[in-house]
C-alpha cells in the first residue's frame, strides 16, 4: 500500500459507518470517566449519557446482538435495520389509530412529554458497525419502553425505565442511571420508588423477553396491553 493510504487510515478516514470516531483504549477510558461524571452531575445531559453508553458497552452490546441474531424477529431487524425517526414515521396514521394501540399511545407519549425521536444521538465511539446499530436501536426504542411501562419522562419515570433497561440490556450506563438517578428525588418519591416501582421494574425486566427483538414498526396497531403480555411486562402498579 502507498504511504498516502496508510496516512489516511491513521487519520481515521476509513470510518466503519458515518460519524464513527476511532479511539484508543486510553481515549475510551478518559471519555468514560468524563461522561460518567457529567451524566451523574446532570442526568439530562443526553449527549454525555450517550457517550457513556458507547464507551462502556463493550460486553453488553455483543450479548444483545447475539440475542437478536438468535431470534427470528430480532434477526430480521438486524438485517433490515429499521430506524425510528420523524422521517420514517407516518405521524398522521399513528394519530388516527385507536386509543390503547401502540402507535396511538406512542404518539401521545411524544406529545405529552414534548419529546421527539430525532433527539437520539447517532453512535460515534462504537468500533463495530453492527454493534453501532444495536445501540442506535436501543436508543430509538427507549421512548417505546416509556410507552409500554407507562412512565413519563420526569426523573422518577426515567429512573424506573433505567432499572428495567439495566436488567434487560446489562449496559453499565443503565445500571449507573438506575443506581444514581434517585439521588435528586424527594423522600416521598424515593419511598414510592423503593417499595413499588423499582421492584416492579426489576421483576418485569427479568420476566420480559429481549425488548430489542420486537419489530415495533410492524406492531403499531397492536394494543399496548397485548404487547406487554406478549413480551412479559407486568401491568404498571
């Protein structure tokens, strides 16, 4: 190979996917420490939470990918690589679906909490193109987890979803969020969290099949209750 080609490779021009930033183990360690500090200091810094998820997911992401590969619906998702974005969603159709259906309740969740699927950060630091899609998918179904678990996007709701996701995915970022998220909650909320919500989220997370193996885009008409039952999520307390 020419010296030019080698230089290009060193500069990371050969990206594994658009937006990929190659990093050394030391750089990853520094990114982990910095993003963990910032994410704990301000849990609403979604960019820092995202970086933390990528730099610490080296064991959990391959495990999640294998679960998807060994499941017919999960395998199809890995093959077809669907994306949940405003550009891929037919919002008018989803708004027109019956109350209680996944699509209608998902749009209601987005409207009530003033959130958009387009705010999910694209991966940058995952050094494998397929695993980068797995973490992207996990991020894009996060709001669907809120919908299925019946949890708002306030601190209490986020902590409950993080407990569920921590059990489901094993991602250190979720474990950290579940453990340290409650520090800002009031005593009354902590009591509800400890006695009702967290035990329910843990039970549901353990009982449920892998939530990345559901092709949500093909189930918008399905009632939330029936999808919960199919996955194995217990009704919210």
